[in-house]
């Protein structure tokens, strides 16, 4: 009878064994599904927003075709877009994600900016010339006299319980001044 020898042990310091990265089938499916959802977000964008994202020609054609398609054809086209995204480089995918985030968060950023303008207006009405001096330091091109008149009018309206016309005018002036920068 032949004696069995020990199985040779793997040398884990060998470079060819270190390169093996095991990925489960479920993880591959999750990644594919995530890219398919990314593709469907691209399809749902308006043409103006889609133009802001730099896509390769094949992917752009596939997205435009999916936008025109209905029902089952659209589902198949979304599958194809997912396949195209799976073959794209990591840099291209990251660029698409960043661009989509910018487009989706633009509304939130605008709302935050308008809220800041409201707070600045309230500060100008409450503090008067002190707040105006700070604003003029930040925006030297602002019309000091016009703003001072609006602030005084808004303070009078508040004391006399009149409709806040000057209060609204301050907001519109600040919006034009700050959002032009």
C-alpha cells in the first residue's frame, strides 16, 4: 500500500495567492441592482439636468432610448443601462453619483440660502446700523443709503403694526445682492 503524504501548505506570502478576493454572488447582485437604480435615476432626469452630466455616447443613447420607451421595453433598457454601468470604470461611476447628488441637493442648498437671507433681514431690522455695517463689510457694493431707508421703514412698520412692505423689500434687495455673487 502506498503511503499518503501531507498536502502541501499554501505559502500565503506568495503574491499570486494574495490577489484573490472572494466576492459573494449576493454582493455581486446587490452591486448590479444599485447600478440599475443609478441608471433609472439618470432616465428620470430632465434633459437640462442630463446635459449637465458628462456621459459617454453609448450610455447617453441608452438613457435617451429608455426615456422614450414604455413598459417592458423600458425595463429591458434599464437592464441594459445597468450592464453598461457595470462595465464603466469606478471613476466614471463616482462622477455620475457626484453629479446626481449635486442636482438633487441643489434645491436644498437654495432653501438653506433663502433661510439665511431671512435671518440676515431679521438681524438688520433688529440691530439696525450695527448689522448694516457688518453687511457692508462683506458686500461693499451694496447701496448703504437705500438699505438704511428700508431698515428704518421696516422698523416703523413693525412698531405701527402696518403691513411689512419694507420688510419684504429688504429681503428682495438682499436676494438680488447676495445671489448675484
